[in-house]
């Protein structure tokens, strides 16, 4: 089985319905400052067509490297893991999604050093359960 076929790949992931209405997506956008110059300079150039060398999926020679990850994901999915549970865990643990962290999410539990936990979190105070539920509901339904 070739894992790069678009028709087969969705069954290997956690099911997540996507909103068909993406109106207002730009109000959720953010920008990164590049004060230290580590990011490439913004050129203003827009990509309007996919170049020929941009293919779908992982290069064939690297397919086997995905197998352990896909096997683990399948096991979690069969045990009931859902997109809502993943989003809920991210919010409960206050994970910084776009930053290098000293701990993986599964290491952010009892026994983790408070210093490492704080380096992984967006805030010092956990949001209320109803706030987390509202955030997850909005993300899953696409109702921003």
C-alpha cells in the first residue's frame, strides 16, 4: 500500500470535521516579529501556482519512517482519541504551540519540574474548564 494516496491517508488520522465556511479566518491570523533576523526576509512575493517539484505526501524512500507514528496514532484513535481531546489537552496544559519546549506534552504531568513546565506554558494561570470547553467547541465547529 502506498501511503501517499490522498484517498487512503484520512483513515490513518484522528477524525476532525472541518468547517466549510472559512469567512473571517484573517481575523485569527498573527504576525511574527523578526528582530534578530533569524527568519528569512519577507519578500512580498505570492505563490499563485504549485511548482512541479511540490508533490503530495512523503518522499517514497522515507515512507517506512512514518509507520511507527501511524501505528501509534491508529492505536490512540481506536482507544477514542479525538481532535477535541487533543485540543482540550493543549489548552489545559497551556502549551506554547509555535515554540521550542523543554517537555513534550506527555511529559507535562506530575513529576515534571515547575521550571520546565513554566517554559512550556502560555500563562501562569490555567483557564477555567468552561473557557477551555468553549475554545474547543469553537475550533471543532469552526465557529470563531
